[in-house]
């Protein structure tokens, strides 16, 4: 039995579907009680957990042998995940698959440092693990930028001409399901990319073709971006962490196209064109 944390989020929702496709037994763990109730209503084995209260994991981990660990990217990520790992160890979990971030091992930006700190604790815990380190999600477009794309037909980011090999979260979910099915992935960390490295000008062009309407990328300054984030109520640490990632990408460090998804799944990762067509309703 696999416990899927973050089951109500962008990646977790897809992991639930991938495990269902693979016919693997799982329990879905939500933070929001209404989401857990809805999932139970649709026939899932669903529970609520709160990483800030590690004891809440104890009933959720009953009968569980594998754990999919996903946390929201917040400053207490490492501390909360350490609490979860302690509970998992006590429950005798035999394989922990953690969602980390691109090149976490290099600790070059804040999100990478938070995730690496948690990875180190997992390695020290002795629980067999696999780390999945995806590049930026294609779904950031539908989650965070769709409203602006619908309203103004623009994507405004301080990304310059930086290229990123963004990945579709459906591929991350398929990789997670495969990794749970095979013991060969114990002790491995996989950086995961999409099939191509694109600038936001190219992203906007791909969306334009798929949606049949012109979408334009607007390269905004760091100051303009920060002002917009402040206006939307985002905490300063989040603005700083995103800007840091943009600078990282501008140095060309998020551009590599890797073969890991192909190696694990035996097929090419999904393209941005495919993503844009499948998610077109979010942008129209
Ligand atoms: N976005 C990117 O481009 C990107 C790239 C690489 C790596 N990542 C990593 O991916 C992760 C985010 O994945 P995502 O986009 O799927 O996240 P998400 O959609 O924001 O979902 C986060 C999940 O965490 C759950 N949660 C929130 N607080 C919790 C708590 N106190 N205890 C237990 N669960 C809690 C939420 O549960 P409910 O839904 O029930 O409320 C939600 O399902 C982060 O670790 C991030 O660093 C992101």
C-alpha cells in the first residue's frame, strides 16, 4: 500500500491517476478535509494529514509500505518533511519517493537548498528512497498564469531570453508510479526534464498555435515582477525565491534536456504543444 501525500495538488492529483492506471494500491492523503471527503465519496481510500502535526501521520501510515512525499514549497518544508520521515521510519515504510526540485544537489537556489536539506535527512534516516527532481512544471502556465493569459493574452515574467526544459507533471506522476513498481530505483536521484528547452517567447508561440489566438511574452523587470507579487499578497520570501530561480535560468542552468524520463518510461516526455492542446480550456 502506497500513501500519496499532497494528493489534492498539481502533482499529487496526477499521481493518484497514474497509480490507478497501474492498478497499484494506494491511500490518498489530503490536507484539506473537504478534498478528502470528496475523494472518499468517489470511492478512494482517503485521509487527512497535517505535516505540522506529525502525529496526524500515524493513522494514515497504518498498513503502508511505500510513501510518496510531496510538500508545498514553503520555508518550513525541510522541518516538516523530517517529521514525516520520522513517522515513516517508525511505521516501517520500505520505500520513500520524494518530490524534490531540479538539481537540488547543487543547492544553487532557495528551493533547491530546502529540498536538499530534506533529502539529506532522508538519506540519514536509512529509509530506502528515490528522489525525483523535476524542472519547472508546464502546469505553472495553467496554475499561475492562465488568468493573465485569458485576460490580457500575455505572459509577463522577468525571464529574459532564458530557456527552460519544463516538464509536464503527468510525466512526473508516471515516473513516480513506475519507480514504485521497480526496486531498481532505490537510492537513486533523477533530475527530470521535458523534451525541449524553450524560451518564454517560444512558449508563447507554442500556446498561440495550439489555442488559435496570439499570446505574447512580455519580459518585465525584477522590480515590476516584485510589485505585481506584492499586489497579489505573495509573501516576500516567495518573490525572492522565484526571482532567484529566474536568475538561475537566465544563466542557462535550467536548459538541459535529459534522457531520464525516456529511460524510466521507455517513451519521450510530453511536449509543450501536447500540454497546450490538452489544457487549452484553461487558457480560453
Ligand atoms: N512548480 C514547479 O515548477 C516545481 C518544479 C519542481 C519542483 N516543485 C516542487 O513541487 C512541490 C509542489 O508540488 P505541487 O505543485 O503539486 O504543489 P501544490 O499543488 O501546491 O500542492 C501542495 C499540496 O500540499 C498539501 N499541503 C499543504 N499544506 C500541508 C500540510 N501542512 N500538511 C500536509 N499537506 C499539506 C496540499 O493539500 P490540499 O490539496 O489537501 O490542501 C496540496 O495538495 C514543491 O515541493 C515544489 O518545490 C515545483
